[in-house]
């Protein structure tokens, strides 16, 4: 039991700090102490904190209608679906409230699509080792990392995993289970698994194998989407066309929302009654998402993520050259990681002392997921603070 919060379940190892207010890339404690936020609420606050466009949309919507249920038409939900269709080329959307839920829906959709086609049951979904798809039981079964699954068995059957980057392993599973697989599901840059970008050639070949074997390609863009890696979807830059894409984290700048996007053919797997969500796509969440997308598009924040990401990455590479504790740099756009020669938690703690918020992704990986509105001067300030923090950490 957490001694500081005895009424809460002990699910998080929390840092002993809390914030009462945010503005752009800054968070403030009750005492008014500013912290530079390069964690972005784990890739959520793409527009930074308290962005006026989202604040106004949420306040306005809260004053008129927060929720009425999917028993009735929700014009804002229809508008959001059309908007996402225009941005991704995937014409059908289903809305829920989180990344895990979006992946649950994608898993159900893939199995249902296979079932509707008839023939032998094709239920197998192939994911990548080191992946992260969420904490609900289905998404957890897709998440090929034992540390997240420990003690929760039996998991949902019908999942297999292959190492990322290994096309032969994927081809072998598809060959060895003829007529069993219904989908391959992957993150274009593995996030929680340590910020591991998959190269475009690999992604294209995965797509080709999927087509060849008649299985769907599900791309989990919960973390990589919303412009973070330099295009609205990371899969767009790779030149692949997934059958299903899942979104969540940054989609409404912090208001809970998740989305599954699919082609017409795959979406036809769902009919009235086959899936649903009480809160999913309610007017409040959709108003926040539409406001977020307005700013993302009008300010070309994906392009900005690429530029600022370049600046931040170059700075991280300098740190890696100057400081022995810093080993390697990985990432794409504003999804960046510094591999360190000490426990990542020690570096995160040292950063906190410097009033800099970063997060870890695995035991030796420090991860940066700042707002896409980060200013160049803030990126430099962050690098300086990180540099000072690294000096105090011993290998
Ligand atoms: C965070 C994350 C999820 C889970 O999202 P929740 O909103 O925490 O359920 C799923 N997939 C990826 C790639 C993520 O980064």
C-alpha cells in the first residue's frame, strides 16, 4: 500500500511532486514552481497544456451537452469521423475512451471480419515482441512483454509474437499456421518497449506479407499518431496502407478518447449490436478532438514535430558524445529516446531535481514525448537541464 495515498491502489510508482496548473510546455506546482514538461503526459498533450482552442471547445461543449449516449446521432462524432477519414484515408471510425479499448475493438474487428468471411476459424493475431498495446485482457494478450502479463493468466488465446524487424520469423509463423492468422498488429515505433523505430522497408514488407497471406494489417498509432513522428500517422511516412489504425493518447489533447479507423470492407465486420461503448465518442470528447485536429492541421504541427525533433535529436547526440553515461539516441520526430548506462529511473529522478519532466521506456531508456508546440528555446533549455542531470548520475 502506498504510504502517501492509502486510499489508492498501488498501481503506479509515482514521483513525489504534483501539479495544479499547466501552460504550453510548462507545469506548475501549488507553490508556483515551474517544471519544463518533455513527457507530455506520455504523448498526450500534443498542443501543450491549457491550449486555448481546446479549453474553449471543452468549456463551450460542457456548457451545452456533455453526454447523451450512442442511442442517438451525435453530429460532433460524425464530424470527427469524417475529419479522420480525410486525414487518414480510412473511411470508417469507432470511438471509445482509451488506447487499450481501441486495440480491443481492433482485435474484435479483425476476428469478426475473418468470421464473416466463413471457412475455418481464423483467430490468430501476430504481434511483435517488446510491443505494448494496453492493459485490458485482450490488449494485454497482444502485448508481447512478459513483465506486463505476469500473474494475469490465462491470457486470451490466439496471439503469437515475432521479433520486430525479423521478416523471416513473421513469414514462418504465417507459413506454419496456414489459414489461422487474421491479422498482424504492430506499432510503427515501439513506444513502451523502448522507442524502437521500425524501418520503412520492413513495414512495407510486412504489408506485402499480409496481402500475400490475406491477413489484415492493424497499426497501433496510439502513441505515434497525431503528428508526433512527423506525419499525422507514422504509417503514412512509411508509405503503407493499414486496414485498421488505432488512435488515442494525443487525439483530444488530454480528454479521454480512443478511435479505431478501418477500411469499408473491414468495418463491415461490425453491425448494430456487435460492439459498443457507453461513453465512446460523446460530445465533450469529440469537441476536444475536433479542436485539437484544427490546431494540428492549421499550424502544421506534424511538420513542426519533424523540425523540432531534428533539433532535439541533434542535441541528444551531442550529449551522447559528451557524456559517457549517455549511450545512444533513437526515435522519430518528437518521439525520442536516450539510451543510458544507468537505471533510467535514476536519470528521470535527476531530471526532476532540475525541474525537467521526462519518462522512461524500459530499464535503460529515457524517453522524450514533448508537446508538438515546443519552442526551439524550450528544446535547448530541456537539453541543458538534461545535460546537468546526466552529470550527477553515476554508471
Ligand atoms: C499507451 C498505449 C496504449 C494503451 O493506451 P491506454 O490509453 O493507456 O489504454 C496502447 N498502445 C500504445 C502503442 C500505447 O502507447
